[in-house]
C-alpha cells in the first residue's frame, strides 16, 4: 500500500510539514509496511515561502523593509539560484501576523514592504518571482508596492497620495518614468487561491476589508476608492481590470502588477504541486490523504485539498481529507472527511493538541486501510 500524504497547513496549530508527519506516524503505527510519501502543500498563503525553499534546496535572503504601518523590520525572500527565481511571501512583509489586533486599519496599512522585497529580488538578479499573496493586512490595491518600485502616484494637485487604503480615493495620475526596466521585464507569478473580483459584494473592500479591521464606513470608502483606482489603472494601462478573476485577492494587490508589469495570476496550489512534482507521484499511489484546518465550502473553491482531490479523482485514486473542523458541504469532493477531534473539546485544546489528535486519527484510519484496502 502506497499512500500520498499532501496536506495544507492546519492554520494556527500545525505547519503542512508537521501535519504530514503526524499522519505518517499514525499510519505507520497501524501498519509498518505502509509506504508513505509526504508532500506538504501550500496555496500562496503563510508558509508558501518556507515550504518551496526547503523542498527545492533554496536559501533565504534577509531584507530590511517596512511593515504595514511603516516600521522598519527584517523580512526575507527565498532564492533559487539555478533558475534565478525569487519566492516572496506577502505575509512576511505586509502580513496580518505583523500587527496586533488593535493595530488593524486597512485605511493606513500599506503593501510597501512587499514592493521592497520585489525590488531587492530584482537587484539580486531575479528573472522570475513567485509571489504568494495570502495573509496580507492590506486593502490598498498594491499602492505601496507601486511606490516602492518607483511609480509616482499623485492627487489632483500633483501631490503624492497617502499610503494605505485611503490613497485609493486620492489618486488621479500615475507616472512610470523612474521605474527600473528590469522590473518591467521580470516574470511575476501571483500565487493565490482566491477568485473574488475587485469590486462589488464579493470584492476586495466588502469581503477582505472587515477581516483586516475595516468598519462599515471604511468598507464604503474603500469600495468607492477602488472604483476610482480601477478607472485610473485602466486608463493608464489600457487593460480591463474590473472583472479580473482574483483581482480582489489580498486587497486588490494583483491589479497594478497585471496592469504595469509582466505578471499573471495562477492557482497557488496547482503551481506548488507542479513545482514539487506531486501530480506525477500521485498517479503511482493507492490512496491520497490531504487536509487543512477547516474542510468546508471555501476549501472546495480552489484551496490545496480541493486541487489534490480533483487530481486524485481524475487518476481514479480514492482521497481522504482530515481537518480540525469539517462541514458536510465539502463531502462531495472527497471519499471521506474526518475531524481530528473525537469528542467535546475547546478550540484552544484542539489546537494545542493537534499533532497528537492527528496522529491518533491517522492510526485509526491506518487500521481500517490495513483491514479493508490491503
């Protein structure tokens, strides 16, 4: 029996690697003859950088940047020297994890630090950048990134606009004169698992604003700001952006990259599976086990476990999902979904004991597999 174990992280408790380790240990306790192939995954959010650099034998380059509120911090990008490819995780420079709860304010939070990482990667000689945009604290439409890269954004009086979401309503003109041509030529792949457009009820302001501290009044201001911003971007770039699939991801950060740079959006999960050769390995297995913290409808909309499940189905291989929380609406995608909690348990206790709970569940699954699938 050969089993592919390919989970996302269990956010807040287990990294994807630790999640895969716990499943492997449980399976091996049940049947030591089981061959377990571990391929931890990510889909563009927290952990993408670390996972890819470890798997592809890269290294990390430290860079001094500004956090979402303009404070100087040391961040990093991953570097794959042979392919001259940089792997940048937006969360490490412009992420929610860098702010305290009472600091969240999308009207002020800027993506400048991510732009500084991009610039540092270009100066290192990057010909390609993989940019994971999950976990950001910003809803600024990438204004901070543009400023860091040398674009000048001015209001109706010719004055430089503010950073953060409040700049969206101020912007009237965009100047590209001082942008390094190496940036324009570098291939940028934006890794995301989000398909939301930038405007409307499913857009950047309405969906992601509240997650990042926006009040109802702020959401209205951000929505009107994005209407202005998209109009200006389209005028300058001559590209249609208002209905761009995924344009609302990370607070609209992809919009200016696609408007002005050599950038495109891809499914983060599919990209990482391709880079790690997971699809080829999947076809050689008898069973696939995947998972993440919460298996629900959102999982089905392009997150790592869904991409794994679809690939397994196409190959005719059964697939099981493991989560901390599971919802019935996701059941159609998998041959079985299982929660690691086996009784009444607080969220805090479940998260604190997630490794042992996962190992225990995998042990039980391993006994079933040994009995019925051998």
